[in-house]
C-alpha cells in the first residue's frame, strides 16, 4: 500500500500479527513509489532467514519455513530417503510452494487453505488427505517454534471430485488358483507375497539369513526402496523399513518354507534385484499372464497384500494379530485400508 506523506511516498507491508490478532505494519519512505517499494523489498531480503522478531511477533515466509521443516523434521529425523523425496519434498515443491510462496505464515488463514484445496479437487481423496496431514504438521511445528499463532489447516475438510477406486482383492478360490499357478510356474516371489502379505520392498530386501527354516519364521527388517536422486544428483537405494512397526518376525507355513528352500542361493538376498522400479515392470507381465491363465482378475502385488489381510479376517483371525503380521503400528490402518469384505461372505454371515 502506497501513501503520500508530505513530499515523500510511503509504502507499507504487513509483517505479522500481534498476540491479539491485529496486523502489524512497517513503513518505507522514498521520493516516489518505486524507491519506497525498493527499500521494502531490500529490507525483506535483509531479514535473517526471512524472520523478524520484534514485540512478540514474527515474519517468516512460508517457503523459507517449509524448507527448514523438511530438513529438520523429516530428512534429519530418520525418515527414509524415498519417503522424504516422494511423500514430502515432491508435494511441497509441486503444490505448496507455488501456491503459498513467501507469504508470512501469520498471513495465511483457513480460507486461504480452503481455496488451495478447492483448486485441487481433481486429486484423489487419499492425496488430498495426505496434503492436509502434511500442511497441518507444517503449521503445527511453526506454532511450536513461535512463528505463528494459529494452524489454518487444522479444521479444513478437503473433498475430492474424483471417484474413489477401491483396492481389489481375491476371493479364497481365486487366491488358491493364483497359489497353484505360482507353484506350477515356480514363481516363488509372487507366492511369497500371496502367502505372507509382505510388501514388495520387503520381499526384495529379504536375505537368506532372515529365514529360519527350522522354526518356520521370517524376519522382516529391511525394505528396498526404488532409487531416488539425492541432492548431488546421485541415484541411491535405501533399505530402511517403512516404519518401526515394520520390523517384525512372521511365521510361515511349511509349504512356503519348502518352496523357498528350492531357490538357488546365488546371492545374500533371496530375490536379488538392482532396481525396484524395473522389477515392478517385469512382474506386471507375469501377473497379467497368471490372470489370463487362471481366469482371475489381474491384481497388483500390493493388492495381494490386501487379499492376505482380508482372507485372514474372513478366517476369524483377530485384527490385532493381522496388524502385527502386516507391520502396522495402528490397527485402524489395518481395519480401514486393508480389510475388504466379500459380498458372499456377508451373505453367509446372515442369520435372519
């Protein structure tokens, strides 16, 4: 905002808000509007780390803060590189920074956040929910550090205009056909996921030393992530598990142990692989062939994981045991995302 003050032009900008929510402005003077605005911009750049502390308020640009948040609370806090790059950094760079830019944190209100989500209603609901979770944490940590006094994302309820596509699962009969096909074609990697429910990355990281053939159990303590580019432009592969709950030991049936013992030991890993993305492409062709041969839907490896959890539930296994087998820290995740009910199973449950 430019004002005339005697023979000088005054440009004002909001630099934050006081504890009672009132705007705090700073004035810059010049012979004309251009000179005054130039002084204002120079002052903003001169502020250390884009922060001005005075009288209990702060000015911190959103983009400057989110870069620090990414570094301190995500990358340096033990999150695996693949998750950091693909869950956090990529979304910050693609969605948040272009929209909020260097707006001071205290100048962003719930209506601004709602407008952001309205603009991205074409995204899947799960993506919107993830974006909200990230944004709530960004502002929550800013509050903890005294950089703003409210969390404008906390009570926002983003709604997607995109139809939700549910994960598919096999019926017990379809699962049995898939298992028989894998045995016939010696597709031991697919069989392992069908019979254990482990993640694709956990499968590719599995070592021979992780399998106790005598006790019939398998230790999951690593997960192979697809390669990512680090800050120096180098491709790196991480073997860190998804969460601490992913570290687990799961029992395996005698049949699976027998088939795994047939695999030639050419590497320390049971299913040696240099690139998880390349493996994903090759295995999709295998699954398509299995689907055609068996006359069953063509599911993904991750949907095999959903199938495993669902079939265990239908067999009467307690959901807390299922969550442990799946490597979930919160049983709500197992219940909400991984358990699917077959309509025929519901029909069989009818008693009246």
